[in-house]
């Protein structure tokens, strides 16, 4: 019973961060909220698998990432037959002058959406959520060197798209 | 010349002190690297600001609803915030508790004591007795025995040790008062309270409210519970 209570309150406490991570992964805010909701539901169903004393945020982010990957796999098959996003729609403007942060969120999400999934997830985990390379590697089940090289490619591509 | 991986690991604070110092010196000496470091720092700040707006958004109702505990899970934090009964809206929480206690007081004063009564009234206070007293004193939540099941153990706002318990016909909260357990609440089981109404399972919401109001800090984990028992609930 005791772990149950701390699980619930901790889960509620990390909801804003989970939702931010969802925005890092998703193509639009509506998808991000759907992903957050699905993650919370899955986390509650899988609560016995969480070990008290370990980080609930890493555990929940991992759940979210796996749900997103499942959906992204299904989506990428569909996307191959749809027109790609217009090249150049994000470049050529002064990105920062007087821009409202919430407006910029839409631009950053659009740019993130053009990264390959495996780059996007490391950018979201490390540059947005602030996880370390090792934590990200453990969450993604890949070697730390893989995280490092995907992050180089992801952030370099992102900078080219949005300027800074 | 630093590799890209090492350059960014340095930027992200992933290198040990010696290596970080070496890379910092190299970046400082190389105008292109320094510019690149600044561009990527700016990118990260911009990501932080843009995605940071999500943190201050109100949470969507659907997300909150998904996180809301199932009926068998009592959200003590919410109970503490609300301090209102949720299910028996017509009847204030104190009235429900007072009513059940009043029945206990009445029974306790008018009916001769039996040695196995689970409560005893003395000087207007209700204490656990017999099997209930033994259960509160010796049982751990992980090891139910007999008719009494222990739920939470915690300290109240005055530092007294408190425990919740459930029996087939009642549940309640008892806190240490000297060498005895004084009852703060003793609630008839829901099907008794409300006729045909039967809770799915779990803690009576009135009891949860009572716990939420009384509890200081967090409930004890299994190790803390056992340690408290071994020290005699001081």
C-alpha cells in the first residue's frame, strides 16, 4: 500500500515533464497529449514493474518512448506514400527576433519532426529532458557511443533547420 | 583536434575534469570551434525555452483523468487537499465518524464490557482492546492475521504513531496514546453504512480523508514500520 501511494503522487508530480517529453517526440500538441495519456495509463497498469527507490521519471519516459516507437513504426509505413514536408519552410527566417516561446515551440516541434526517429529521441531525452548519455543509453537499450553519435547528427541537423 | 563526439560530450558536461579542461583549451584556441559551441549552446537554450512552455501549461483534463487513481487506490494527497468527503456528500465527514463513535460510546457505556470487545471506553476516550489492540501493537501490514488487517503506519501532526486497520465490519484509525491505541475514527464497513452500497475495495474514503488530515509527512515503508514496532511505537 505504501509504494502505491508514493507511486501515484510521484506519477502526478512528473506529469508536466512527461508531457514535455511527449512534445519532444510528437508531431503536434494533440498527439503529444494522446501519448502522455497512453503513457500514464500504461504506467498505472504496469506499476508492479516499477521498483521503488528507482527513478520513476526514467521508467515512465521509457514507457512513453516505447509507445511512441510502436506508433511511429506504423506511421512511417503510411508516410512513405505521403508527400514529405516542404523543404525550406523552416529556414531563411530570423528565428529569434521577438518570437514568443510558445510560437517557437511549434517551429521546434516541426523541425524535430523532420529528424529520423533515432536522432529525435536522443535529442529529446538529452537536450530537452536533460538526461545524461548513460541514462539515455540505458533507456534506449543501445551503447553509449550510439547515443553520442546519434546526438551529434540530430543536433547538427536541427541547427541547420532552425538556425539559432 | 577533437572529434565531434568528444566536442559535444564536452558541451554537454559528459567529460571528466581533465578531459574537459583539455577540450576547453582547444575550443578556446579555435575560432570555428568556439563559434560552433556558442551556436549549439544557443540551440539548447532555445529548445529549453520553447519546450519549457509545456511545463507551465495547465494539464489537459484527459491526462489528469488518466492519472487519477482507480477506485481501489486512495490518493491521500488529494484527500488532504480536499478534506471533504467525496462519496457521502450529504453527510459531513465528522458527522459520519461521530455517528459511528457515538454508537460505540453508547454501546460501551450501556452494555457491560466483554473481554473480547475490540474497543473500550474510558474517561470519554475510545481505546483499542483485545484482538484489535494486539493487532495494532504486533502486526505488520505485510502479514495480516486474524480478522484485523493493518493498512498504513505514519506519524500524525503531533508526532504520535498512527495506524489504520480494517476488520470485516469496520475500519479505523488509531494513534498511540501512552501505552495504548486511542481510536481517532472507527467506521462501519461501507455495506453497513449505506445498506446496499458496497465499495469496490480498499480504504473507506472517510478514513482516507481522516488519514489525509492527520498525517504528517509520508506513510512508513515496510522497514520503517517494522522498526517502529520493534521500538514499541514511540
